[in-house]
């Protein structure tokens, strides 16, 4: 009997090692946990088109969020040098392997929208985009709503992050993970960055930062994922600062694009009378 148990454990260890289950960790932090089934039904994966009918966890590129059943809110730089026909949206489970792929009709980045509306962007970089699916997501779920809470009322508030991350060794976590952190003021964010790299970085009003004690840090695959406050989206993940050679430092801050700032772009693009074909 003991030998059978030992053999079973050995097989499980081999399987987990081959699947990278033990080495993958999207969000970094002591309070990070696996998301429960159905906990974040609007959170999706932006992925490469798979050569097989079954989802491959290594196809994951970035995290994103369904804000209607046909529109996905995510990061613009996740779509860099990608085409509609080699990119899909994975939806349906906290485990990537059990998701269904949805094809993409088009996407529009904030920069393109600004040109379309003959508007000059206030900032050089605007890392936000909306993806339109070829068909609505076939599921009974509530897409995520956008928060209307002003930024100054969000400072020191707890928020929730969720996503599938990719480590620097290109290891993708197979299961969605989540953690709680806190929004800090932009001046405090700038001060914390300066303390680490001795250089001043400006966090403009199109962005905000999170910093937690204990820490919660995002990784590559979490980029574009949602920042939830009372179950509504207040921002999307951008990156951590300062940029260092080390993947981990507990005093880094997470930087996010603000929903309040980009609301006009989002609302126009998801309206019924917007066409981008």
C-alpha cells in the first residue's frame, strides 16, 4: 500500500514539473491565492491562436476584461505586432486549459482613436485598447462595469487584481490568481520610485499606482488585467516601477491606466453606433 502511494506521488510530481505548475506564479506576494471557480467571470486571456482545438496555456499573452459580451478591455502594447487572425480571446474558466477561444473582428488602440477623432493625445504613451469579437461570448455572466468613483476618493482604498502571469523565464501560470492591494496617491508613488532608483518619474493623471504591505506585484501576463474596486473596474495593469534587473523587489509599485481618464474613449468605442471595420 505504501509503495502505491509513493508511486502515485512520484507520478504527480513528474506531471506537475512537466506542466510548470510548481514554478509559475503570476502575481507576486504572500497574499496571492488561486481564484475560485466563477469568481471573476469577466476576466479573459489574450492569446496566440492555437494549432490544436485545445487551449494551450503557453499561448497566453496578457490578461483582459469583458466589459460587454462583445468588447474586451486590455492593454495596447499586448497587441503590438499582432494580427487579428493570429490572436484570440480565451474565456470560460479560471484554468486556461478549459477555456474556449473567440475570434477577433477588430481592435482599436487609444492612439488610433485619437487620430480617428482628430484629437491630439495629452500623453505620449496611452497603453489601453478595446477588442471587438466576431460573436458575443456565449455564457450567462455579467460583464464588468466601469467605476465612476473619483480618483481622490480611491486613494488608500483596497482593490483586487486578477490574472494569469508570465515569469521572466516565460513560464505561464495555468490557473488565474488574485490578490488585494491598495491605491496610493500619485505623489507618494513618485516618492517610492525615487527612493529605489534615485530618479524622478512623473505619474500623470491618466495613471495611478498601487502598493501594498505586504506587497503584491504584477508580472508580464497580468498586464492589461483589471483593477477592481467594489467589483467595478477602476484601472488596468500597466507595469511595475522602477525598472530593475531584478524581477522582484517588495518596494516596487504597480502602475495602472485610469478608467476615469480614458472613459470617453471606452464609452464611444463600445457604443452601438461605433464602426471600425
